[in-house]
């Protein structure tokens, strides 16, 4: 029973990443990005500042970071691209 529960949580965490990442199309604002991330139950994210831009790395501790989405933002904090890894 515990294994089934763990499998369910692992899959739900995977689905959150896999289904949210394609929503982050070029031009999406960082406000919209964060609002969508806040709807996740199993997500964690880290914002990294880069020269002239930034990126948001989204994954989940519940699936050991095996799935991630990297969202690149321009200097105006709009999405350039999102890549599922």
C-alpha cells in the first residue's frame, strides 16, 4: 500500500512538470509564470540570475529531480523559452 501511494505521488509530481512546462511560451510574463507555479502541489523552483537574463529551474523532490523544466527569461522578465529535461 505504501509503495502504491509513493508511486502515485511520484507520478503526480512528474505530471505537474510535464504539463506545466509547455504553458511557458515565449512572451509569458514572470508574473504569469509564478502564478502557474504556485498552483502546483509537488513543485519546487529556483530562480537563477544570469548576465542580462535569468532562468527558473522547476522540479520536484518527490521524483528526485528526474524531470525538470528550465525557463529562460529575458531582461524584462518575459519567457524566452522553456525546455523540458
